[in-house]
């Protein structure tokens, strides 16, 4: 039993392979947190962990219990207004305006596995992986509201998935003004808060800073998880590294407004809260209605961040990504966007597809501009039918030609959007998100459809279905290119307007749910101006995501390195594009662009018809190289070796290296990128990871054989980058060296 219950003392011990999570029911009927950390024994009592002391100037629970002071105690899902002055996990507003809840424990149940949620993306258990779900029940008798706290334990990945559900059994309404998915109170504050922040084209850069008294948080109010802050955060001991030390990871299976927060209080304890951002949120439950929070994933590692990322990757593969794609090798694609932008017709696309086929590419993706009369970004979003001018024979005809070449065919959609210059807007101007009599704020010349309305989602579903059927589509790139302003629905009553951000996301999930069910073989890739909605909610439907609009190899090193902490490489769309790069103007070697992109779901984003013969030949080699090692690149165990983020490994951000290792550890590929070349540089070595210490390997086909322990502990000599200068007379900056490590039989 991975979940042990001490019935008499009401202690719950969730024990993963390497960690323990323990809490108990306190005297006041609420849950107290006892321990979250490296695995410890199960026993019948943890008096030491539950010890409390009376503190001055602190309120007590009752006159006869002066030492029971909630502000001093670690709790599991705290309310507000009864003496705990930290930020609470939830708050309910009642009809009389009061905001005090009093939930008392009433029982628990344990079920094997993990059920899916209805209407929300969630973790699941299809793989008989020993998951167990503990549900604890609470009731506020006075208010007649019930609360369930769900804990699903996935012991082998050291993951707990948490959520809360409120049920209003009273005859009055009650409104939630906040409802986090998880709270975790830790006994000290010796942690670094690590988060992944940036912007468009600069997503998920690692930021690490020491926890200090007060609130530290990242969040979004953009109705998208955002490129600015990702919901994934870590708390790491200050001495924790990639390969040692305690780390806790938190992520939300949700794509809308979120808040991931740590609060260090007066006693130097830490409260973590993860969930829907309370700003711009409220949810009214009428009689009999419920509210289910999204799920929060909590993972623990006692051996550093690589382990944490690896166990998360495994967890997502088994318990979050659609099972039919979880282990399926993803096709190498070519996307026409950077090759043509809006300027194409069938003939031009077919020449790109033909060349792509010649070099071994497997999927042709037609990006923005194929529908309505979209010749630039001012028109036609919402009109999901082929542009007759560009496709006089119809889109079905193009797709037939592509399929005849034995290429798969993919299309770009931006289902949530509408252009004023569109048939859809002429027919349904009220379907745009707006506040009547207020100006609408444009973003990329476009506006957003009110996905809280079922008829809107129904309409888009019908339009997309027709195209998918007509083209026998294999792949969809689902884009979302602006954030939501003037959030309001003309179809909702005033009291429900603050439900709109969550309702909107539920509408997005509804469309995803229906499309992925009806067209289960279609591979979805999510996108939001690049990596602006790179989250676990999306991953549940779309196993891959466009990591960033920035395809410059140097920038991508940081973006992919940062992303790798919380997301597997099989989720990261990574393409080779032309130089000078469209975002940075930088010219990097074709080989470097490919070497960085190999460590993701590989593809091309350039006009392949315009390349000189030698580059075309090089691309052909890259494609066959990737095919040879595709499983390793997409699903191998990912190790970060040297960080491009300054200050961690004496490289000042000039060097980055990472590695993938096969399941049996017999094969590995590492990449070492050097941004600027230096003359007469110091000697350096690369220290590979994750190999079998007693196994002999070769590196890049060397005649010398090396034991795994030598390669990991003594390292492998890295030669200077001088060849390029001497032979090709080109800059030797931006070099990526690949190391193919192969076990010797
Ligand atoms: C976004 C995407 C790009 C491309 C364009 C098309 O910016 O991130 O990859 O699809 O939209 O408009």
C-alpha cells in the first residue's frame, strides 16, 4: 500500500518510491501538514512532527485551547478569517456577506488508479502503474457546503496530483472568490524559488532567487498560461544542483490565469499555493452546484533537478499525454510559414513539398493564410474554408497531391480568433469578447471569440471538422496569437462575469476534447505566438507544442534548456530555419541549427526550394541522422550538463550542453554548444551522465573504448574549434559539437 492510513490518529502517509508526504486531521477537524520530503518509515504516530508551542500575540482556536494557534501550524488547505493570516487556499462568500468557513473532516476513501475529471484536462491512470487516489471529505454543516480534497499518488514517479472540489448543498448561493488547487506548508524557508520567465520569442528562461520573507510568485492574467511566466516552479535547497540536493516541482494542469506562489511567514516557514489566479476569478455555486479546481502536480527529488525533470517526463508520458501518442515517434515536418508567409498558391506549396519529400521529410504543414481571403493578418480569422483564389481546386485537391507524394498533411488553425474583416463577424458580431459600449483592444489586428458560449464552440467545431474530413488531415497546429482584453460575455449575467476567464478556458478544452475524440489520429501541436501557452493543460490534448517563434540556434539553447526543467523534449517543437535569423539577424551554421533542434520534435521552417545544392544535401543527411536516432532524441532520458544561464558553472553562459540516454543506457547523444569561440582557449572536458559505469563505450566511433565511469567521472576531451577558421574561412562562433556514445557489445 503506497497510501497508509493510521485510522485511530487519522494520519495519512503517501509514500512514493523515494518520498513521503504525511498529514493528519487536527483537533479542529482540519488537515495539518506533517512532512513532505525524502522517504521515511511509516509508523503509527509522528508526535515530533506534530509538536506545537504556544506563541505570544497570536490568536487561538478556542479559549480552552490557547496553544492551538492556526497561524503557527502547517496546514493542508487553509481557510481565512479564523486566525491564520497567511494567504489562504480558498475563500467562500455567503449571501449575508460573511466569508468564514468551517470545514470539518468527515471521512476518507481510497481508490485504485486515478479517475479523469469531467471537462478539465487531468492526470489519468491507464498503465497499471500502481496509482492510488485518496479523497478526504469535509463538511461545513452551518453553510451546508462540502469540500473534497483529492490526492492521487503515482509512487514510481514520486508525484502527487492534488485538487479540490466544493459542493453547495444549501438552498442559497455561495461564491468562491479563490480556490487554489494545492497548498503545501513547509517547515522552513531554506529554498531557492526557481521559475521560468521571459516574453514572446524569449520564453522560459531560468530565474533562481533565494526565498525571503513575504510573497514571491509568478502568475498570469492573460487568460493564457503565457510566455511571460510559466506555471511550473521549483523550490530547491540552495545547494541543490542538477545532480544532487532536494527539489520540489509544482505545475498546474491548466492553460488559463494562474498563480504559483510561495509565502515565507513570521516563523520562517513556507506556504506554497498553486492554482487559478484569484484575481479575475469568482465562481457562484447555486444549490446543488459544484466547483472542481484544476489539478496540481507536485513532485519531489532528493537527488537534484535532472531527476526531478526525468520523473516528471515519465509521469507525463504515462499519465497525461494522449496514450496513442505517448510513445509514438513524431514525424519530421516542414512548415511553409517562414518560407512564404501569406504569399502562396497550390503550385508554390507543391514545389516545397516535393523538395521536402526528396530530402526525407515526412509531414508538410500549411501555416497561416489558406482560408477566407487572408493575404495578411488583418482578415478572415473565423472563416475556416479554403481561399478560392489560392486554391481554385479546393484544399482537398492540395491535400490529395501531398498525400500522393506519401507525405502527411497538416494545417494551421487559430480557432479562438476572429477578424472584423470576416464573414463570421458579419454574421455574428456579438460573438466577439467585448464590453458593450466600450472600445475593443486589438491584438495583431484580431479579436477573440466568446468561447464561454456553446454555440460559438459548436460552430467552430463544425467548420474545422469539415476541413479535417475534406483534407483527411494528419496534423493540426492550433495557434492563439493574442491575449484577452475587455473580458466579458454578453451571454452571462452580471454576477457570473468574473467566471468568464475560467469559462473561456473550459470552452477551449471542450473544443479540444471534441476534436481529439472525433479525429483521434490527428496529431495536435499547440502554439501561442510560439511558446505562449506551453503548459500541462495543452499537453493533455496536444502532445507537442511550438516552443518559440525564435528559431535562432543560440536563443533556442536557452529556451529549450529552460523548458526542459518542466517539460519533456517530445513536447518541444524545434525547427531549423534560414539565416540571417528572422528574430535576431544572427547567422549560425546549418549544422548548429540542426544540432540544437535535434533535441526536440524536429522539423524545418524555411524555403527549401531556394537552398544551394550543398545545403540541400546537408539537410538530407540531417533528416536521415534524426530518423536513425529519433526515439532516443524524442523519448530518451534527458540530462542537463552545462547551463547557458550565467553563474552556475563558471562558463558565463558561453557553454551549454545536454544529453539524451536510451532506456537501456547503451546509447546516448550529447550536444555541447559554444556560443563564442576563444583563441587559445583553456583545455576543457565534457562529463557525460546516465551511462552504465561498467559498460564500455565508443565516442563518435572512436577506436578507443571507455568505461562509462571514465566518461562520467573523468570526462571526455573537447577539442578546440579551429577547423572552421582554417578550412572554411568562416566564423567559428556558434558551434555545436555532437557526441554519439555507443556501447560496445
Ligand atoms: C504565430 C506562430 C507562427 C506562425 C504565425 C502565423 O506567430 O507562432 O509559427 O504560425 O503565428 O500567423
